[in-house]
């Protein structure tokens, strides 16, 4: 497993206009994440977790400083280039599963590949494999409203993973799950992290999630309060 | 991707049903009204052509100026040679002579005393000569209510309503009172061979149809006729061709200052029919424009509502890396698919209604009781090939315009807010 730096955040500030003044959501953030890390941003609401994930996920850009993701400077990307980066290299898992309700489980997972114009037979193989990873291959034909919360989130994981992205960003993935389902999906994600070498970045304040993380970055009021290494894998250089 | 979008359209009824219904209704109304307008105006024009204007008409300049008074004193003379020259110059047209005359119809009793009278509007046509095609052109045989076509001189057919009003039946005798082309009084007896319903209220109320030779004799118009009508042998009015013919014919007499010199007018320049034709075209255009506009507004709002409902979906798609432009294009593609489905449904319904109205028609005779216009009593739609696209294209365009307007919101979406928005 390689240990190259794939995310590099250097002196990043993010400011938003508020009334006549401005609100600084991120203040001089400096972080690096290596390939296959299983890390989390932890902190109370308003600490800047989601803002930082937005920048890493190329959904937003810094007001100041430099955010490099997979060798791309996020500030310099056009809308189309940042969409392409998300499409090819970044998977997203949301707090609520955000599956498209009119499509089946199979079609929801397939959608990520449709955007890449992958041929139908390759898509089918990849989707079924992704559903096998999350243990839902037998539910491919079901609609999202027939799934339990845990199953829905596992479909969301399959959708994020089907294109084999280098980075998966998970925003409070356990917020709507009970303990058993939280553990189940985290085990799934950990397994994929180990098998595929995908970097997982979480935003969470769920103790159960933190228990699986190898690295925890504590944020408070837009600052990095503490960058805590839990397990030796992320220390690999 | 099209298959994927189509699945969404078919499964998500709220995304597709209302727009399809709106487009279908709009397209159906556009087609039905266009067909009805075309049919009704076409019938009116056709009826005018057959009974009055021909595809072109030749008369004297003086007759033309006083046409409404049926001025037989200003009629064409030497019509046989004139008709012959018309046949030579314009062989694609059939040329027939007609005389219009007004007068009084008197109904004598068994003692010869008058038992009833009524004003008559007479028309003399080449009835006894089958090759003229006049009886067929005026649908006289099929319009007979009782009796038969005149087979010999001295017979007449009479409007059925007129006959009923005067208490006449087939075989009865009537006497025509009027004036000759020279202004002297004339009267002539006719035997009623049949009664007829033309389907034009103005004629059914007082028409008398006799053979032209009888009229020429009765009105002292030997080798004379009020009008010579030309009908395309294809029986289709071609305005350009008729215009060219009239121009050519009139050029021959341009240097002649005689008020009795003949003049040719195409159908469109008679009885304001040109204005009616332009009016029909304009109304069809207005209908189509109104429906596109109305449908676009409704579909724009439907699209806005749909956009709100699909706000989450578009957010997910943006987060998954679908560019805004592609989402917008796919939205337009969906609009094309929905518009096409709605337009097909609307076209089928519109054509079915048009065909029904073409076959059955709408009876407006009740409105024409006092009308002096030559209008058919039953208005029918006309199914034409253009109806297949006249509604289809606007149906698709309206849906596309509606979605283009409502989809602009996609470009205003801030990706930085997606995580927050998708938490809900």
C-alpha cells in the first residue's frame, strides 16, 4: 500500500460574508492526508468540519491558502473540472442516504458509472460487485423505500465505492443509524479501506465512529485543535 | 442515459403525468381547432367557388361594378365564342356559363289564380348538358330532397324550404315574373321536377334553378350570360395559377376602354374571400401561438414545481460529479421525451376529434336563418397531413421552453451548500 500524500491543505482560510462583516469558518488550516487513511474530522457544530470536507470534496474553494487534492489545486478548478474530480475520484456518503427514490438499488449504484459513460456490461459487473461488498446483492431490484436505514446507508456506500474512488468523504454517516447498523456500515467501510486502499474522511461527533478511526483531527472554531494519530497505519510515510 | 431518464419519467408520475396531460390537451386543442378552422373556411370557400365565384370568373367590367344587383343588362354577349377562346387559352380549366336573376315566383291554383307568391333568387346553369358537370359540381342530384333533375326544357328545381313555404310539390307549376336584360317584363312557366336542400341557408330559402337555355330565352339573353366561371380540372384552387391566368386574360383587354369588355377575377379577389383566407391563416397562427405561450407558462410553472420537488435529486447528482450543464441538458432531454409522449397522445386525440367532426360535422343552420352569406349549414373539420406536425412541434417546443426556463435554477445552485442541503 502506497503512502503518498493525496490531500494537502496549506494555510487555508475560509470566510463567508455575514451582513456587513464576515465569518471565518476555517482559520489557517494545515493538514495532510495520505492514501488509504481512515481519518475523521471531529468537533462541535460550527467547528468547520463540513466546510473543510466541502473544500476537499471540491464542492467549495478556500478564500485563502492552497488545497491540493490528488495533485489538483482546488482553487484553480473550473466548475466542470471540479465536477470531473468528484465524478472520477471522490465518493460521497451523506448523513441521510440521499438515494434517488424512483430508481432501484441497482440503478442508484449504477448512476455514478453512467456519468462516466462506462459500457453497460462493465457497469453491471461493477454494480453487482459493489453490492456484494456491502452485502446487498440480493436487493438489487428493490426500491429505496423498501430498505431499512442501515440497508439504505449501505447502498449509499456501494454508490460511493462502485467507481473505486481514491477518496470517500462521509458526512456524519451514522447520524440516522442505530448502534448495530453504525457498527455494520463502519465495518464495511473499514474492510473496503483495507482491501481497496481508499482514503476515508469522516465528519463526525459519534463516539462509535471515532472508535474505528485511525486518525482524528479535532477542530474547534475553525482551528485544528489536535491532530491525533490512533493507529500506526496512518503514520506510515 | 436516455434509458435511465425514460425510466425516471415513466416511474415518477408526478414528474411526467401533469406535463403529459397539459401537452396532450394543448396539442389536441391546437389540432382540433386548426382542423375545424381549415375545414370550416375551406367548406365556405369551396361552396362559394361552386355556387358563385368559380376558381376564376369572367364578366363585364360594368357587371363587376354592380355585381350585387345581378345586372343582366350588363351581361356578357357573344359568350359562346368567348367561352371557346377561354377553353383554348386555358385548357386546364372547365368553363361554364351562368346567369343569376331575381324575380317573383307565383303559384297558381287550379283556376289560374295566384295562391301564393315569394321572391326568388334564380340561377341558370347548364343543367341539361351532362358534360358541363354543373349538376355534379353543385351536388344537385345528391342534394335533392324530392323529385329528380330536370330532363327537359321548362323544368326547374326549387329550394326545399322555399317549396314548403309556398306549399309546392314535385309536378306543380310555378310562374316566374321578372325583367329581361333589356328591361321589359317577362314571365315564364316552369314545372317543378324536384326540391333541393343545398346546405346553404341563403339558397334553401329562395333558390330556383333552371337550365341556362331557358333563362337565355326568358331573359332575352341569346348568346349571353352574366358570368363565365372557370374551374380547375383538378378541382383544387391554386391562387397563384388563378392569379397568373387573370393577369394574362386581363392584359388582352387592357387597352380596351369598353365597359362591356370582359374581365377575369380569381376566387381570392371576390366576395372578400381573400380576406377570409388570410383571416383563416392568421387565426390558425394565433391559435398555435396562444397554445405555445399558454402551455409554456403552465409547463414553466410545472417545471418550477418539479424543480423544487427534485431539488434533492439535482443536489445528489451535482455531488456525484454531474456537471450543471449536463443536468440542464438532461432536463431538456426529459422535456423532449415528455413533450414527444404528450404530443403523440395529443395528436392522436386531436386527429380523432378532427376526423369525427369531418365526418359528422357541426350543424349551424340555426344560426343562419337570416344569413345572406353563402355558408354551408354544416361546418366540418378537415383532416390534412399538416395536422400531424402542427400540434406536435409546438407541444415539444412548449415543454422544452418551460423546462429551459425552470431549469435555469440549476445554474444558480451553490455546490458549497450541498452537504447542508442534503442533510435535510
